[in-house]
């Protein structure tokens, strides 16, 4: 099964190539989320946030996703983050997306920075896309509605001190699977 997952991740990486051409993908991603509906308000009311410009996901029965990002505390870059995900269930295809994770307060962010951190099934993501969506996805249940990634009208809220938003970048993925995201934080030197 490993070769199938590797092949799907390679195909997903092809979707990421155009997005990698940006001079500063972190600034571009932050700007996109600041212009995308309700996610914009979270920049003012959160203590910290994680930015993942490109996450690649692929699967055929068993799936995987990976992305590299940055952590920002009080708007300042404080470290690097790696995200990995494994999923099991009915799924096929590949997809690329951007993700931002907001931390409601200092306590929630400190829990994250103590080491490895994992979302459980109750954390939800709001999907900011060009049409209404509702699905079981990478971080649990996803839902949202929008006119486009830069003028989305979304509804998000904190759950267990976290709020998660995603924007699909490309690909096609059918998924009814159980998945959890695992994060690893490395403080900036």
C-alpha cells in the first residue's frame, strides 16, 4: 500500500509547484486569510497562529498529508512547524490546500509549543472555497460557504482553544475517512 500513497503524494506535489513560485508564500497566505471572510477577524482576537501555505494530501484507502509552516506569536515569527496526517477509510485522489490554525490564548499556544501536538476528532476546520461545502475532512468535520477564496463568508469559532481554516488550492479528493493531524514545533533560533 505504501507505493500507492507515495505515488499519490507525488501527484499532489505537482499541484504545489505553481504555488511555490511566490517570493514569500507565508505573507501571501496570511494576506489571503486576512481577506477571506470571518477568518480575518481571528488575526485580531487570537494570541498566536500557524500558517501553512501548501499542504499536499493524497490517498487510496490509506492516505497521508504533509506540510511545512511557521508559527506566529502576537504577530511575530517564532518558529517552524511540520504537519503530518495519516487517514484510513474511503478515499481516493490528491489535493493541495493552505491552512491556518489560530490559538485563542497564551495557554493554548504554550500547550502546542511544549512538543508534539495532535488534533483530536473534535477539532473542526472551516473550508473557504468557491462554493458551499460540508464534509468529513483532514481535521474532522469541515463546513463553509464562499464566493471565492478572497471574499469568503465563513463561520468559524474556537474549539478547545483552536480555530482552523483551509483554502483548497487544487486537486480532487473523495474522502470519508478518519484522520488526525500531528504537529511538531521547532523554536526559531
